[in-house]
C-alpha cells in the first residue's frame, strides 16, 4: 500500500533488533504530536485569554448567559455549536478554553489521519508539528473562531479526496466523510465555498484520472446542507434570505479588490487582528515588522516547502503535494486581494496544507540529502527554531489580545452606573453581552437592531454615560 518513497523515508526510524522507536507508519507518531499540541495550549496565558469581539458573537446564541447579541449576518454559527456543550452549561472561561483546546487537538489528529497512506505517519506527524507549533494555530485552538476549523476541515477534505480518487478507502466510509467535511467548512463561513472548497471541487473535474462523479456528489451534498442551514438561519433570525444578504452586504469592508500583501506580511508576527480605521474597527492599529528574526524562519519555511515540491516532483506523492500547494495558494491569494486588513488567522488553511509539503521537504532532508548528518542537522534546526520563534510571537499575540479586549471591565463600569437590561449599546455588542443588552453588528444601524425587538423602535430612549461605549439605549 505504501509507495517507494515511504519505504525510503522509514529508514531513519528502523534499527536492527528490537527498538523502542515506533515503526514509520505507527499511529503513535500522530497521537504524540497531537497530545503535545493540546499540552502547549493548556498554559495560563491562553487559558485566561479574554473573550474576543467576534468570539462573543459566535457563542452568544448558544450561551447560558442571557443577552441580545446578534450573530453578524455574514457569519456562520458552526463554531458556536462546537463550543455549545460548554457555553450552554457555564460561563467559565477556563472551562471553555480547555474544551476548545482538547477539541482542536482531536480535530488535528483526525485531519492528519485523513492523509494516512498518502504519507508515512511520521511524516504526517512532522506536518502536525510544523502547523501545531505556529503561534496563530495555538492561540486559535483555544478560541471560538472558525478559521482553525476551516483549516483542519480543508486539510481533511483534501486528504479524503486523494484517498477517494486513488481508491485507498472504502467508498462507504470516504464519501460520507467528504460530505461531512464539506458541511463543516460551509457552516464555519459560507464564503468558504469559494475561498476554501473551489480547488477541491475543481480537482476531480480537471484531472482526468480523478473524474469520479461519486466524489463530486458527496461534496455537493455537504455544501448543499450547509447552504440550507444558512438559508434557514436567514428566515429564523434575519427576516428572510433577501434581508440577510442585504444586511451582510452592509458589513465593512466593501467587497472589492484590495491588495493587502504588505499588511499580511506585517501581521505574520502580530498583532492578532489589525483593521484600518476606515472600516469601523474600534481599535485600529498600525503594524510594523515586529520580531524581525521570526521572518527568517518564515523564509526558511517557504524554502523547505520548495524542497518538498522538488522531492515530490518525480515521486508518486507529486499529485498530492501539488494539490495541497495549489489549494493553499488559492486561499492565500484570495485573502491578499480581497481582504484589506490584517488577520493572521485567515491564513491558517494555507499553513495547514503547506505543512504537508514542508514535511515532505523535511523528510527529504532526513533521508536523501548528502551528507546525511547535515540533512538531519538542517531539519532539526528548522523545526526547533520554528517552535522557539513562534513561542515568542505567541506571547505577543496573547498580550495584544488581552490589551484590546476590555469588554468585561467596561460592562462592570456601566453596571455601576446603573445600566441594566433591557438596553442596547450600538458601539459595542461585546460589552452588551456581559450586561445582557442587545448588540448590533458592524454595518447594522440602530433602527435595524431595535426594529427586531418587541414593539419595534418605539419605547426606547438614549442616554449618555461616561466612558468609551456611550451612548446607551434603554427602555422608556
């Protein structure tokens, strides 16, 4: 079942006689790297990370804390459902962070498992180590944001597509898994149909040997179920499909070409989120090239990816490496050209897929580079320097996130000023979440929000209070 290259790559872990080192394709490698990933997330700086702005909107409808915060019409509620087993029971931040860390570790294991047989397990574990040690992966793993789940879903469905077209897995297993992954990806964010799934859908259409209608049907079923869910939400919460599309279109930034490569490069080492002031961010930032040494590692990462493509070019792994690379490039280019602000988490699907190709590069250095000791040294330095440098970035990301999330403190200040539900805080639904107030969304007007309340816009009055979240609307 394994290819020639897999036998070659297994040599470093074979020893004569009895050995404590697991065999090259042992699941122990995947389990170990995913356990390490979870442990790396269970640190105080991540477990105490305050809830983020979008994070609050994702969990508001599935939270034991009563509030009128709306899910923005352009978003999907899939990630809120992942957090629901905890948020429906408790408001404990630590419990939520631990739950999401464990869940993301299991998802990383599952997504890598979808590639088993396409690479030896130890190579997949290297890919998991590269991706899991990224600062943006670790901080995303404990939070309720859709981007990591889109990345892991994209990694999984790409592997499953390859398993299906190469007939490595039973159709009764691989096809439902493909449909499920497509559903999860769409439920995370409807735009993922284009931003994430387009290459996965195009591949079995364009590659002659991969043209299998059953694969396309499975993906179509998953996508269709996700769209049906989005439409149902439109009628349940936003007054119909047309209304939701209109409201989503009002959210900044406007959909147009924005070449943001420089902004994306600047934020690769932080901050967590950086949106220019014209687009309505209450805390706009002006990023610089913080942690310059980190960019040397990123340069090395892309060099190792190039080595991985070179190594796979004349081997049976060529097709899978190319598909992973091209899908990552597609996602990256769309965000560079259509997103004007810096959000490193948006690029998680790129890093998840490129980690597979980078792992091919590491495997080539370990097994084929001459002299062998130099190849081992280069691979070791690359992996170790990545872990260390990304930890520095992680500290910066966590510190920045804590500094820009004063929502609970602001809510407590308003409570001391006598603000109680029913209330509406147009400037900050995130503060409203902690007070139990109504909360709008970026691009939504006060009239649109209050019109969704019993009795409509009548019966509300505006008051001004000290602090950054004034004015506040209360019932007459």
